[in-house]
C-alpha cells in the first residue's frame, strides 16, 4: 500500500535503528533508565530534537523535552511522546516508536513551516519500564503529581532515586506537577494481536486498564507421597490448581462482554518441591486488568467466594488474598478520542477503538490533562523481547494520525478551554 | 498398657537415643551414608552388636552384619534388619528403629540362651536413603543382585561410589548376591497415619508398592498478561492445573479399591514466572505408587488419554510423558506373613495387614528370599523430619513380634525348604 503521507517512514526507521544501536554490550536492546547507556541514548535523542528545531531541556522530573513555542502565548501546551528506556533484553519499538513518531510530528511541522497556536512539547518520559529502583512511570507520575514521595529514598547501586534523577539532569525536589498541558497524545506498539488479526492500521485507545496484583498463599500439609492415602491429604498444589482454574473461569466470564478484562497467574512457587512429598505450601501472584473498575471489584468479590469454597473442599488453608498493588483504570479523553478518530478518517487509516491491557504513561497523564493514545500493529503481538517488531510505514501512518489530531486539537481547544 | 514382653523398651530407647546423638554438627539427626558421621554411627553399632554376642563384619557390599551361628550347619540364614543412615535433617527412627529392634531380637535370644537351628544375621544395610551419590538401597540391591553396574562409577565429593564402598569396608567388585538367606524380616516406622488412626500396634506389610516417576512437560506461549485476550492464550499453567487435577482424580479412583494407590505432583516449575507474562512452560514430576502393577499400567494409560484431551482443549503442547524410573511392586512372602500374623496373635499385638506406600530394603530382599516386614506407629505419620517420633514400647512390641516370628520360621523352614 502506498500512501501520500506528510510523515517519513525512512526518518522514523533511521531514528529507531540508531537508538537500537545504543545498547548494553552483547545484550540485545537493553537501555535501562539511569544507566550510562540510557544517558547515551538520551544525548543522541537530544541532538535529534535540536536538529528538528526544538528547544531542548531536561525538566525537574528528569524527562527529556523538546519544545516548539506556539504563536499565541498563554494557550498552554499540547504534549506528544512516550519513553526511550527499555526492559532488559527488550525490543526496539516499545516506547521508542512513540518518541520517534512524536519527533516526526515536530519535524514535519518544521518542514512545512506550520506554526501552532499552542506550545508543542515532544517528551521522552523518564523510566516508564520497571527501573533498577523497582518502580515505573517515574517521569509521568512526577509531572502528573502522583509520584509517591517515599520513592525518592529507594536505593539502587549505591544511590537513591533522588540522586539518580539528579544524574539524569532533573532536580527531583522541586514542585513538578504541570498545569499548562491542554492535551497529551502517545503512540505505542499494541503489544497484542488484535490489530494484526483484524488487519487494521490503528487502535484508538479508549482506556488504559487498571492493574491489580494479588498474592494468594495456600497452606496444606507436607505428607509422605507414598504412604498418605489420597483421601487423607491436604495437597497445596491440587488446591492451587483449583484456584488457577477458578481465576481463568472468572476472567473469561468477565472478558465476555465488550470491556477488556484479563487475569493471569504469572508467578507460582511451591514448597517443599520434592518428588516424594505432598506439597505443603503454594504462593501465587495474580495480575488482573480491567477496563472498568466495576469488573475488578466483581472479580475480587467472586475470587474470595471461590477461595473459601476451595479451602472448605480441600482442607487446605487459603489466606485472605493480599492486594499488593491496585491502579485504577484510566479512561481516555472524549475530545482527544474524537480528534484521533477524525485523524484516522482523514489519513485513511483503518482503525478501531480498543482498550489497552498494558499500562502506559498516558494513564498517569490522564490525571492532569485530556489524554489519549493510539496503537500501531506489532508482529505476532510480541513485546519486551528482541523479536519485537513493527513496520516503519505503520509508525509513519500513526505519526500522520498524531499530526492531524494535533492540528485539530490546536484549533478546537481554543474554542473549548 | 503393661505387657510382659521378652524384649526391652529401655534398651531399644537407649540405642536409638545414642545413635541420635551421632549427627552432623548443628543439624538434627543427619547421618548420611558415606560420611564420617555415618561411619562413627556404624562403629558404635558394631560395638553394640559385639556386646550382644554377635560376630561382626562388613560384607563386600558395605553392609554391617552381626552373625549368630545356628545349631544346624547348612540350613541357611534368617536375616533381620534395616538401615542406620538418614536423610539430611531427618529423624531418629526411620531405619534406626528396625536396626535397634533386630539387635534386640539377637540380644534377647542370647539373654535366654536360645540357640536357633538357622544362622541368624542382624543387618544394617548400606545407604537405604538417597545417598550423596544420588542412588538409594545400595546395600540391599547389591546382595539381591539388582545393583546396576554403572552405579559404581558415579561420582560424589571427588570419589566414585566403588571407592566410597571401599572406605566403608566393602569390596564393591566381588560377586555379592546372597543365596543362603532363607527369610528376611524388617521392622520400620509406618511413615503414615493408618496405625495411629485405627489405634493399632502393628501393620503386617503385604507388599511394598511399586514406584513410578513420570515427567510431564507442557509448552504454551509467553504472551503479555495485559494485552492478550483470555480466549487467545496458550497458558501452560492453567493447562498444568488441569493435568494436576486429572492425576488426583485418576489416583483417587484407583485408590478406592482394596489395594494401595497414590499419585502426587511433587515437583512443579514454571517459566518465565514473571508477574505480567502468561506462563509458557511448566515441568511436573509425578510420583505414583501402586500395590498392583495392573493399577499402574491402568494409571499410565488413562493419564495419556487425559493429557491428549487437555492438549486438544487448551492449545498447549504436552509431550509424551517420560517415565524416568519404574520399580515393580514387591509382594511379601505368604509364609513369612503367616508367621508374622501368628506372632502378632501370640504377643497380643493389635494388627492389620496393609501395603507399604514407601520403598524399603525389603522390596529388594524379596527378589532373593522369603521377605516381609512390619510397621510400628509413628506420631502423626511424620517422617524424614526432626519431629519424627515413635514409642520405644511400640518398637519393643514389634521386636517381640519379630522374635516370635523368627522362632516360628526357624522351625517351619526346616520342614519347608
């Protein structure tokens, strides 16, 4: 398919490829936040931001920002961006595609001498992935006023997070919450199979699912596997198997409607894990994601009922499930969604609305501004791995959608403050 | 309950207590075969054997033997015994109770000046527990002609098993199979709850269950836990949960008859075991025990059917189950069982017949002679742990049963060669 786009797939491919080359020695695509490799990537990005005519700075939160001043002072800022950090042994596109697309938006505006009324900022958020300090979305949580104060004291490699933010160029302790941003847009690879399966170009994201992590601990009794009759056991593993299937059944039921729901037993460990001993203890970690909070509440209530039924039926004690983290769903903004739908129509992008099961900086930005995001397809839904792959043409189409939406918002948001 | 027994609970308690004191520093009841602590325990045992008037030697297989010659040369040997080695952090009674009871039998015969027609041998088998060389029943397999030749080349701590048997006092390479043993008897703690639950003194063991170990490997697909719809997953964990429940269901069905059957998923591991990734691989190790070989064959056949149904239903690939070890059930000898039943009746021991779900040296001895064993109760069925506990009075009653049975066999086996 040949399209007549204002954006350039070749330039996007070049930027992504250059960043892919900045990686830990002998590790594919590893540029974790706060490492020297990350800072090297940022220096390269800053040069590219400058070459696009942007004024570059690191904000107090440690985010890299390229700014293009608007014609009408005081209207506020339209922000576009994503993140350049990766997971260990990660991919070339997660986050990076969104930074490259945002840069391409700015570059295209400069190229066509289009001046916006609003200020435009291109952003590379600090540490979206789980960082060496064990926390994620460090930059977007800071400027959305949701970064927990105690995070700054976290230690890694002999320094605090506050000190590490200082090394990146931030100041960490200043008042950070931005109040001037009138809209935020992010492009990201889907990290799923929906667009590829349905042969679509763009997913317009209606909401970022809430993520709740739940620990379940089962305690049975370690008996001799040879001598203990089947009917006299308290086998923590077979009780845990019932729990895993109950979770799958509940989640499948909740996912049957039009709203995204998923639940996964991602971590599982067993004690004593010896061939001839009936398992005595199992620990499970559940990752549950809901587009609607009601569904998550429903899931947790039904799960508690299932757990007491399983405990009663097996004689295995199951502790009250422990919610270890619980982030609310973040609905995207109606007006920005409308602009993105219109932009898809204008660029000819085959699109659908969908929820994001994965977490993103957009979820935090939605706390302080009109925010929304778009997905582009990625091969086989693979992500967080070296084989992660997306087509520069798809990202360029996404960048054209962002550009078109930015132009619409630049106009519309003057009428609707 | 006060009984008028020929055997002494006090002497048995003393022997068990003395051996319990010979343990690895700061570890409860650890006297693993081939270690200096094990040899120290053996030296103490050899002195006690001698004090009971026995001729003591280490046989070529590394077993410690105390012999009391019979009145009628050429009739053969009646052997009684068990093992003195322990698992790491084990108990005071597993194996040791049987050695102490056998010694008490010899001591009581000497005390009452009773001369048997047959030779009597008291034996402490070498390395009944899984040893530092990764194999078990080293001594009983040697003298029953079933010790695999390749075992001798196994390495641990810088030496071969052959060399380690030499250090214990054996010769390893001689022809070892005993042909002179006319009967073998072993006393052991039950390691289960049946006797305690039914308030019985003695279990007369009809068979030692066969033990089959089976590896099952499941291969699904590692997907993003947030973005992958419930219906589009190949979750190795929820497939493995179905396998674990199928195994429990099959085993419970087979255990419903009069013959012992049990199956346990004792080892379980999962990859990648990360909170936000759908599990891609699970490995399970099944321990299955059957009193009758037919039941094991039936279990394996039904398991294969269940596995293909689960694979078809989930999209998770399940490899053909791999049988990594497969020991046949060992029925005990009818004549020795009859002698033990009669001995229980004569001593007033409340007894029942039952199968052994655990493996024992008796299983190997049954290959070369009339063999049978008895169980005594142990508290809560606990074993292979420091809290393992049995009453000296119960062991003394068991020793009296052994003594009575030995006297019956000494007479009966002359008539029935």
